[in-house]
């Protein structure tokens, strides 16, 4: 268990640094993936008027009667709006970084537990990395690519986030596979 905890901490630091580069470096989503409004101030006021609370809204709402909802769908627009902070927030919020780091720790620890469960079937470093990569691909297909299929969310954005999620699994697998293996199970 000590090796799993050590591997988890190291993988969390590596993943945090990778995420910092991936999301904070020269990234294309700001200009090429995220669409821009014609007027951010006017759009913000309209959003606040129609979406006053933090949460996810779907327009047209499912609470409309069937007939009017069908008409609203056909007339458009159809949208999913994620209201993140109606009262505003700093552009760089350090609490998000801290929350993300602890979420990564939990994610990595669970991946480590998963690897421990199958270590007898995966005796080599490469087989454990491949297992993590395959699990990551499955999760990415279900969530990120699933959002494209089921919610018709913009494919450019979901492919960009999907690549991050898949690569995060690979990075975690590369680190944890060195710490979780048959030798760890024998010493446990």
C-alpha cells in the first residue's frame, strides 16, 4: 500500500504539471474551439436575466408541455447552458486548482486500486500501462465522445477534452505501473 500511495502522489504531481501545460499553454480552444459572442457584456446580462442561478439549464426545458416543447425544439434555439458563477469570480481562482489536485489524487488512487486488482494478470510494466490506456480510452469514449453523440455537444471541444482525459489515463498508467505490480503484492 505504501508504494501505491507514493505512486499516487508522484502521478498527481506529474498530472498536475501536465494539466497546467495542456490547459494553460498555447492552446487552441480560446480562438478555434470556443465560439465568441458578438458582445460579452450584453450576452452576460441576458444570461443573468434568464439563468439566474448556478446550474445546468436545457432550453427548451423539459418542463414545457409536450406540444409546446416540440414546437420550441423545431423553432430553435436548442441549448445547454452551464451557469458557472452568476455573481462573477476571479479569472484565476486558486481554489479550483486545489480542488482539481485533490480530485486527481482520488482518481489516481482509484486507478491504482484497479491495477492492484488485476496485477496477477498483468505481470509486466507494459501490460499494466496498456491496461490503464485501454480503460482510459473506454472512459473517454463513454463520456467525451458520448457527449457528442447523445447531447450533440460541439465535437471540437469534446475531442479536445477527450484527448486530455485519455492522455491523463496514459500518464497515470505510466507512473502507477512502476509502483503497482506483482512485487508490491508480494510485499503486502
